[in-house]
């Protein structure tokens, strides 16, 4: 009986020490996790922020007008190149659009360089010639189509062409 009692005492002591040891390890582990992962303690603001950063969606849908709220890199937009409006010179217009008729006198067109054919026309004044060249004109000799059929040309280009034709026909 004495020996049983001794065993029991010893047994209780060992169990007690083991239990203490377990509690000590548990407390130590808590302390260590606080020290090493303090920032990431669940529930802390930093922890929350770090989660939000990781699960942040890739992109967002912005409706028109919300562009200013868009974060992130803005794609540089290449400067729009203004199309260079190259106005044709008088001779260029003439060679492109008028020479078909006015070069050879087709359909009654007064030939450029034919002074006699142009004197009466030139005497009408530039404004009348411009008007007839830009808006078209049907005279006794034939039909002059508006802008010689080249409606894509500007009024100024037509005036320059008329000036050129007049100078060449004086
Ligand atoms: C389809 C043929 C044709 C083309 C192309 C043409 N003309 Fe004429 N043009 C005529 C004819 C025909 C007349 C003479 C009309 C008349 O007096 O009866 C004329 C007359 C004119 C006159 C004299 C108008 C007047 O009041 O006497 C001018 C200026 C003139 N053309 C400018 C031009 C110019 C500038 C172009 C080119 C942009 C051009 N024409 C292209 C047929 C043409």
C-alpha cells in the first residue's frame, strides 16, 4: 500500500509539471506571435488594410464623367496632328481642274493665252469672273460648271486660278 501511495504522488507531480509546462509554452507562443506578427493581429487596421490591398479588384468601371476619379497610370495621348490644309496655288488648280477645257477650248471655253477671247471677259471685272468660275455660268459660248466641277476646291483656290488665267490671257 505504501508503494502505491508513493507511485501516485510521483504520478501527480509529473502530470502537474507537464501541465505547467504546457501552459508555459502556450503563453510563450502567444507572446512570440505578438512580437513577430504584431502588425497582422487580426482585426487591426493594418491587417484590414493589407487584406484590402490583396483582394483589391483589378479595374473599376467608370461612367462618363468619372474619369477624374480614375487612379493609376494615365496613357499619354499623342497630340492630334492638325491636318495641314495645303491650298493649291493658282497654276496648280488650273493644271488640275481647268486645263481640260481652258487649255484647248473644249465646249466653247475661252483658251488661256487667247488674248482676244479674254479681253471682253476680263473687262467685266474680277468679281464677275470669280462669281462665274465659283458658281458656274452659262454664256453664249457654252457652259462653265461651278468650280470647273471640282467642288472640293475652296473659293480662294478658284479665285487664284482665275487670277492666273487672267494674267496669262492679257
Ligand atoms: C467642263 C469644261 C470647263 C472646265 C473644267 C472649266 N471651265 Fe471655265 N469655262 C468653260 C466654258 C464653256 C466657259 C465659257 C462660258 C461662256 O462664256 O459661255 C468658261 C468660262 C470661264 C471663265 C470666264 C467667265 C466669264 O464671265 O466670262 C472663267 C473665269 C473660268 N471659266 C474659270 C474656270 C476655272 C478657274 C476653272 C477651273 C477651276 C474652269 N473654268 C474649268 C468651261 C470649263
